[in-house]
C-alpha cells in the first residue's frame, strides 16, 4: 500500500451533515462528502492486511484495497475504473449502502474501520464531475432480444450488462418512472433521483429500451386481487407475449408486499403502510400533484418498525412538521458497542442511530402493539405492552400496558414477498417464503422452472440491500448471456 503505517497515524474521518434546522427545510441530500485531502488520508488507513476481508464483505466484491491505494496516489481516474469494474452504480451504494465491507475491515477488529463507503462516494462523484462516466456501446450486436421485468437496481444492472454485450434489451416498469424502491421508497434527502435519471440516460444511450407504465400479468387481472394498484399503469402485457417476442425474460420485480399488523382496530383511518406514505412525497418532490397526500403536519406519528424504512418515515414526518415522532422496535435495545471478537468479520449487532433519528425522534424498544384505538373511525392511539425475550420466546411484561397518542401510524416492518402476481402469471415456482425459486449455481444460474425465464434480486432472494440487488442483476445477466450465446465474457 502507499502508506503502510497510515492505519497507525490517521484517525477515521466521517462524512459530515448539514445542520438539522437547515436540512429539515428541504428534501435535498445533506451529507457533506470528503474532500480530496480527506479522502486521501482516509485511503491511507487501508492496511496491507494480506487477506482483504472487505472484498468478501462487499456483495459485489468491490476491489477495495486497490481503489483505496489509487486514491492515496491521487490517481482518481484509475480508482474509478477499478470501482466501475465491479459496481454499475456506486453513486447508489455510496449513499445508501450500510457498508458491510466496513464491518469486515481487518482494522475493525480493534479500531475504527476504513471509511470505505465515503471513499467510494468520493470516487464516483469525482468521476461524474470529470466526465469519465460515459455510455459503453457494444462492439457488435448479437441479434438476441431480452426482456427485463422490473427496473429497480437489479433490473437496471442486468439490463445495462446485457446491452453492453450486444443484446437488444427492453426494460419494463409498472410505475411511471424507472428505479423501483430507489425511486419511490428511498427519500430524496438520502438519495436525490437525479442520480437515477443520469444512469437511465446512459443506459438508453447504450441501447436499452425503457417502457414505463407497463404491467406484466394476466389481461383480466394484471395486478392480482388485493394488490396495490398503480394508477400510472397504461398498458398490460401478458407473459405469453413476452415469451413469444423475446429470447429470454429476466424477472427482477422486487419484493414489495409489506408486512401487516393484524391487531384489533387495524381498519381505522390513519394507519398506513410506509410504502403508501413515502412514495407520495417522492412524487411531490418530482413535481407531480398527489391528491389527498398523506402528511404528518401537526400530527403525533408512531412508526412501527425499527429498520431503515422506519427511519425514512421518521425523516419525512419531521420534514412535514409532525408534532412528535416515535419509532417502535419489537426487539430489545442493542448494545451501543458490538462484541467485535465474536462478530467480526460479519455484520455486527449493535445500536444504530440514523441521521433521521438525530433530527428528532423518540425510540421505544421491546414494545408490542396490542390494539389500535380510535374515535369516529379514526385512529387516536395505540394500546401497547412491554415485552421481554426468554428462551427465544416473547413474553409480555405484566402491568406494562399503556395507551400512547397517535394521529398517524406508519407500518414499516419490512417486506414479505413479491407484491404483484407476475410469478403466478409466468407459472414460476415459489419457495417457502413466496419468492421465485431459482438457484444461483454456476450451471444454469438464476433460471426458473419455466423455459427461458430467469429471476434475480429481491423477487428471488427476498427483501435485501441495494448492493445485493446489483450483485444479483450482474450475475443474472451473465447467466442469461450464457444461455443465449453458450458462453459469456461478463464478470460474475
């Protein structure tokens, strides 16, 4: 490495945030990235550890020590080339990935890990600013046609990879814009949608045809009974049509079915899934008019679910001007510091405080909702009870029941399965969790039981991270290319 003693000489440098009062006034990104000298110092902390666990900790296997060294040497263009070789969209992961690579950093055994995510963020922002990110056109066309169903990060990555080796790719999306939950699930203050838009422009220049407002399903019931209706869908195409018109079909439709909370009072007005609440604000930010938008102005908001989606609801509610925001988590409060000798290099169990929490939020742990209470059909509060865990079982704490005030309740307890009946329409077999059954084996990877139909991303593995979606999209693209051509030069 360029600075073999850097990890002993320099401290970890965190990315900064704009002041809370300032950032609560808008929905733009507020992270202050590392400048060039800071990035160089942070890269110098990368150890010559011999076995870079960070590479395997990263789902896309970013070649992290190499781009760290290149940043230290001020060779930013080469650093970008190394990063680009494994990750189609570093501007996504550099902003919203939880950075499992940093958990696996060897320095994290007994010190603060290298700020890998912040370095990645700095590299890709520099690459866009310098004009290094450009369309990569295929050297020749194969004459093969591929349909990719779903335009989240898995679908985008797969479509881009397949277009770059010469296939004619059409990317289908049921919503009015490309991006999946990147577009309508991640708030703009965490990732502005201009990052998606410029990647879409790049993909179109590379030959990807994009069709939005298209639902893939049965003509008589395209979205399935009880599915969340998309009012921007303009066209329905049957699986039979796709199988007839394309040489291969890759399903990357995500896993958007929200986990419900079926307790008494669930029917009361004012109780909504996070994925009803968050997309509306993103559409407003994009300049759309949303009739009857769900808003938290002046309301006492309770967010049920302690993960990232819940945190996004907290940040959005505060920007609306909520009177109070409380976030529930069923599990006990994690320790502030993880047990590193026990967990390294795996993802540690510890308390995580997001930027949204810092903007104003009460956090309640080991609490369960027993009932929603209300008046005149509207929710006014939650009847809760404290819980503790013994021998793997949840036990209510006697005498701990209470009623907490709530005008708006947001359910952010994760996702359980694909939301649309696209799998049923194709006849794709499902696993025990309702996801597409498709193996990741090298031989025939990502293929479903239906001839020439593949599946990847959350629709196959279940709810997961953006970086895992990109990995699956890239790997599935190679599998599809091998199926069509008998071999593939795409990286796995």
